[in-house]
C-alpha cells in the first residue's frame, strides 16, 4: 500500500514567500527557534538565474532564502 500526505506551513507569511506550502522553510524555522540547529545551508541569489550556497544563522536568513528558483546552486 502507498500512502501520501499533503502538508503546508501554518504561518501565512511563510506560505506566501516559500514554495509548495513552505514545509521545508517552516521546519528549518521551527528547529532554529527551538535551538535544535545553529544554522542551515540554503541558497541566495548571486546573479540572474544563479544562486550560491549560504549558511543561514538567523530566522531572517532562512526566510530570505525561501522559495524555489529555476537555476543552479553551484559554489
């Protein structure tokens, strides 16, 4: 038997800026705010259609990295 689940962030602001319901962003924020992680490797824009790896060490960093972009994240 195969089961599926649909999930989305409960915070409307996260859902607006993130992709596909913002689950990954919500999970990272939850872990960071509870001291379970010190940071997360995300990506930031570096040029049109290009992103670069970035160590997010604050909730703002995580929120700023939210969303999907059709590009690559090669360092």
